[in-house]
C-alpha cells in the first residue's frame, strides 16, 4: 500500500520537522492549492488553532479526517461532522505508555505523586503529554513541575547535553519513605514523531471512524497501532 498523502498545518518546530521527515507525502497547509491538495487524504494540525475553522471546513468538504497534535485548541467544539483524532503525543512508544498509565493510574490515587516534565527552553506551549499523565494519576495540571533551565535539565534531570535543544522528559514519582516508584520517559530528536504521525494517519484511514473527536489512546487499546 502506498503511503498516504496529507497536509500539515502549522509553522512551529514540530510542523517543520514533520514536513521534512514525511516528504514527499506531506505538504504544507499553506500550499494546499497546489497539485497535492486534491489528493490529500487527511490534514495534520500542529499549529496555534487560528486556522482550525478553515481546516475543518476543508476536511468536511472533502470528507477527510483531521489529526490534532496541538493542545489547548477549541477543536472539540468546532469539530462538526468531521472525524478528529486528538493526539496528546505522536510518539507511538509514548502513546503506549500513556495508554498503560490511563488504565493503571487510578490504582495509585491517594499516594504521594510528583510529576516533572522537561522540554527545550524554547517550548512555551502547554505540555500536553504531561497534562494527560496528570489526569491519569488524578493530579491537577497545576501540580506539574516544568523545567526549562538547561543547567537544571542537565545536572538535576540527567538530560544529555547534546539533546537539550530537542527533548521531552517526564518523571513520575510515587510514594515516599522506604517504598518509592519512579517512572521516566525520554524522547530526543524528531524521528519518533514523524514515524508516529505517519502510522497514526494510516491507522485513521484504515478505520470507519464516526464524525466526532477520538482520543488516539483508543487506537492503542483497540490494537490499531
């Protein structure tokens, strides 16, 4: 089967990396009137949300799905008649970890829990993966400790110096005293996200999805990814 053809909306680092990593099957939303647009099978949104109404109209007119990678957008309210796959993360290994946490997180409610996340200093958007982890563990988003200082990232969290400009780190600590659990994740570079987006698009196109918002964790639980 040939890889799917799709448009990527957004101008930030993730969108640029996806365009590079998924070429020639991905094209920028801003170039949607080019020859690839009639062939587009899906749209991937990794932007601020400003263009969401236009993107959803585009998807509705062509009966194609939207893959939502951005957090904090109004997609749930705006999505009418369009299948939307909401992804707090596009790295499949991380998604499987999050699916596991979604299922088992409630077992630890009532225990002391600390959640720390670290990303490159330039990241200013809401840490969607950490927010999803917090929800699974019964924590509020205000309880998340965010680290952006390179010195602390390197010395306190052990992030390798060569990855400080592109990394995603999460640490969950449960318990205190003589019995403690620690779970850590570390993603470096862009390739895990590009491969994950490609596979999420393929899985989306392979399913007869209802025109509503779907959490990508459902795909993991259903064995589609």
